[in-house]
């Protein structure tokens, strides 16, 4: 977790409307509560959506060309399974790096899109040097520099302050900053020999975990659409956009304490995604 005024780049379309909901007085109180299903959202939810939309806006450098496309048939689409991989062996990756070396197939493009969604939704995007390294790794060479400039306009000290962060994007002492994107599934919508458009359905976490946090960690659901191009022997992002949902009905889970949330973030690592 998303996303110049959100996690994104290029010629910027206007971001979609958002709804706000006032935060609960004690979001980390630990008492059981049912979700408030009003038409408004908390400030952090709005900011989270804005972050994600920035990424979509920044990536929205759509070319004028209309490539010849073919749509995958039901017979050729990867079939989901509970635990088993559905094709090419997952790509290797060293700890702390973005996986690379995907197969030159629609399946490989789906693996790339899922892993790139994780990287673009990470807390590292709030740190300038780490953000630039991510963009260099996931963008096509022709888009990387423009993407860095667009993100610099989005991830400003004022934006960090709105999330409760320090100017350099780090969490204040005693707090844990959470920004994670988890792909739920992928779908190919268009293909050519060297271009694949992939939709990635995601769930995201964003906020500050801490005893007195006014921006508690909240959850959002969104779908990222990435046009990937085969460049330099791997799949790279050429354009990117986002829309809200599909979102499930909120459950009745008890909100975790700030200590539980911070511990979970520290102890549970991420995954390398591949089909």
C-alpha cells in the first residue's frame, strides 16, 4: 500500500471522489465493536485512498497507440488452487529485494504485477532513496525518471505530516508505521507478444500503530491495472491505474491493540507472489 497527489505518475486524471468517516474515539481500546456502516470514513482512510490514487495518477501515462490485443480464453486462463502453484516456478528473490526474472508469458506478467503492487504499496515508498530504487526496479526505463519526479511531488513533508510521520517518512519514536499491500488475485485482460495488461485485486493496510495514534491502521480494498511491457529481458510497468473495490462486507473482528499491531508488523514478513 497505492499512490501528482497519490501513489502514481504521468498525465494526471482527476482522482475519484472519496467518502469520509470520523474515527472512533478509542480505535485501539480493544473492546469488541461492530463496524460503523455510515456513509463517511476516517481521515486516515481518506489519506490512504489519496496515497493509492496518486500511484494510479502518476502511472497514468497512456500512449496514443492502440495495440492489437487478444483476450485469454477460459481454457488458457490459470486456474486457482488452494496451495499448489499453477505453472512456472516462482522467481527467486533475496531478502529485501524485489523479485525479477519473470517468464515471458502472461503468467509471468501476473507474477510481476502482483510483486510490483506489493513494492509500490510498501512503507519504503515514503523514503526518497528507497522509493527511487523501487521505481528503477519496476518501471520501464523510459518511465522511471518521470515517475521519480511525480512521486517526489506527491510524497512531500506536508503529506508525511498528515499521516503523522516525520519529514523523512519515518515513524515518530514509540510508533510503528504500517503500509502494506497484499494481492488477493490477478487477471489478464489484454495481451500482445510483448505487452500484457494485468488487473491485481488488493487489500491494503495504512496507518500508525501506537498508544496515542490519531491515525490508526485501517484496511482498504482496491484493484490495480498495470500495463506491463517486456523490456531488458523482464516485465516492467509502462502505465498504471486504480479503482476502488471489490470490497467485502466488514466483519465483527475486534480491533487489535497498538502493541498487537506493532508486533504483527515486526514479526510477519511478506511474500513473493507467483502463479
